[in-house]
């Protein structure tokens, strides 16, 4: 990588490439510098060091009284920088999904990671929204499972892709990337209040909404389903995309088309967030329509997915609207979206922390004791830190702070068992009582993006951060630290254009919050 020219420091060029402002003087010269992540096998130590220092400067600072928790956050911050990849377009960048198997752009993975770290590093959300919007499908292409408005699943640029042996150029076989992209857009606006971003991406948002209603709902029943168009494409197109992932209580595989429980939640959340953004833009009729559609979806969801004798939600519906009623972690992510009835949240929480799903280190993807359970099955019994992070956020959303902190605490303990406090993509689902530490999954990606993002979502969940940047407000909604964490200090938390320093302190089970500094126009509301 060449030195910066025209008096612009290398670190400033790095900052600009990662979404940080470049000093106005010399910006033209900086633009002429070769892209930050040039395809060369080596960089000098001082250049690599400058890039990492710039990365650390661009993040909100977090420090707690628990040194092991600090080390876990530091490892995650460094791993996120390690996963930054040069984008296909000029001055694009994105987070690779994981090393060594998925060193490329994945829609779902990059979006969820951006959501996990949004409070502390919004630059990732900006880059992710843009790189995916630039490749949003505009036409029907069955070979790539592409439909107008759909957000990609995976992009490959290697030799097999170049000669047409792979459809991943890009490939769109993901049922959830599109509503998740809308959720990320809404959440990013909540934190930044960036009207220019909203207006620039609004046509992409409308196209994504059109995909949900026209292409995602394949049979017009009001649920979003998937079924591959390309016979060599992915059979299952949710986050549990292995071929044996979707089952009923008898262990039988479920035929497509399939409507996943968490995907209906993503759509519900997406439509509510888009209704808010439509209101911001003055599009009141669209906002009202989206709110009506979200409410109607919630009613249909409760009627179709609830399994009365299990007092839990089915993981999916098949094409005949029969319930795939295996007990899985999927309804926990539905909690995160807010689609779950408040009256049923406690029952869902009891299942998630019950002996079948809860291993003692986190939530299993598939409950033990069922036909098809395998503690080393990729999606049929292992524990994924990112999955547990979304579930913990969902529990907090329904006021179940102690249950959320139980999951957070156990995954944090698991991190201490892995080298350098690095959470891997997944680990085995063996019961905690049978091993002194979590059993590694032999071929898990490590580092992996949404595993690295999990500690940040855990932190946001504990602190109860809820931003409203467009009206200059930050809510601290029932902050609740676990017993092993007595104090947390947050510096330079950005809400819109304002900066806030916060101190959280726990004493005898009660967590207090204090505003140490405010820079800019923001009101902080503490709801204990």
C-alpha cells in the first residue's frame, strides 16, 4: 500500500475508507490513493498497524471492571477489522462472513453483524447497506434464484464463479436477507438520524418491500416462503441452510416451500420500521398501510405457528401449511423481532432455557431428546453465539432481563475457554454438566463475523440502549448488569451527531446509569 500523498496522513486515508471522515485539506489527494485493501500478499508492519489503530479510533470505547470481558470485546473488535474485505467496486468494503470457509460477502451474515455492532460502530452498517443495495436484484434470474428487489445471499469471485461453474456471481438464495436489510436500514436511521442515507436508499427499500409482497409470498397466504428455482441451489434458504435443518417433532424433513417462523418476524419488524421511515419522509398513506400489514401478519402468525400442546411456536410451515413442530431455537429470534404475543413470551422463554434447548453454554439450534438431534450437527443441536445473542436481545425486549443475562453470562464463560477469548462460529451442544468447557466444533470458522458481533449485542442488551436520533433522544431502558459485571463505562457513544459518555454501576442487584458527558443536542432518558 502506498504512502498517502499531499500531506494526508495514512491513518486518515484508512479512516475514510472505513467510513470515517477524511480531513478536508488534502481530500482530493487522498481520493487518488490506491484502495486501502489492495490485492497484494503483504503489507508493511507500520501500514497494518496504522490501519488497526484507525479502526480502534473509530469505535465507541467500552471499559468494564471485568478484565476478561474487556479482553473478549477487544478480541471481537480486532476480529471484525481482520474480516474487512475489499469490495468488488471502487472504494467498497464489507465484512467477510468467516475464515477459512466463507471469506466473501454474505447478505444475511453481514447484515446481522452490522446490527449487532451498530451502537458501537455504525460505519459497518453504512458499508453493508451500500454494498448490498448496489447488487440488489432487478430482474428474474432462476439460475441465481434472483427476483426483483431481492438482496443477495452470497457473492463469489473466484475461478469457478468466473467460468460459470457456480451461480454465486452473486447468488440470491436467501429468504431473509431482504427483510433483514430493511431492518438494518431502519435501525441505522434510529442511531444516526441520517436523512441523506434514508433518501438515497429509499428506492431500494421500496423494491425490497415489493419483493416481500410479490415474490417472497409465493402463494399469497401472507407469509414469506422459500423454494429454490435452481435445482443446484440451496434447498433451505434461512440461516439454518443445511439440508437436514427443518424438521417436525418426529424428526421428518419438511418439503419446500417453507415459511420459517423467524422470517415472519423479520418481515413484521421490517414493515414496522419502514412505516416509521415513511412517516419521516411524509409518506403517511404508505406508513399507515405498512402498519396495517404488520398487525395483520402478527394475527396470522399467532394462529398458524403456535403449537398448543407444546406451548411453543413451530419452526416453520410447509407448503400445505402443516407445522414443522420440532423444538428449535428459531422462535427465540422471533422474540427479537417483537412479533411474539406478550402473553406467550414467558412460555417461549421457558422452552429456550429448558433442558432440551439450553446446554448450559447457550441455546442449542435443535432441542436434545428429539429424533434428529445431534450435538455436533451443524444446525441440529450445536450452539451458535450469534443465535444466542439475538435470543437474549429478544428476552430483554419482553422484559425478561434475568433470563437474558443468564444466556449472556454463559456465552461469556464459553468465550473464556477458546483461544484468545475468540468466540467461534459455533460449538457443540453437549450438556455443560458432561464437560468442563464447551466442546469445539471441528471445522467452525474462527474468526467469524456474527460470532465476533455477539459480545456487542450482549452489551447493548444489558445496557438497554434504545436510540431515537431523529428526535435527539437516547433511552436507557431498564439497564441490568449481571453479577459478574459491576461497572461499565461507555465513551463517545454516537446518537445522531451528538456524543455521550455513560457510566453503569451495579449494586446489590440494581443497576444505575449516569451521564458523564454530552456533546451535542441529545437528551438521555433513564428508565430503571
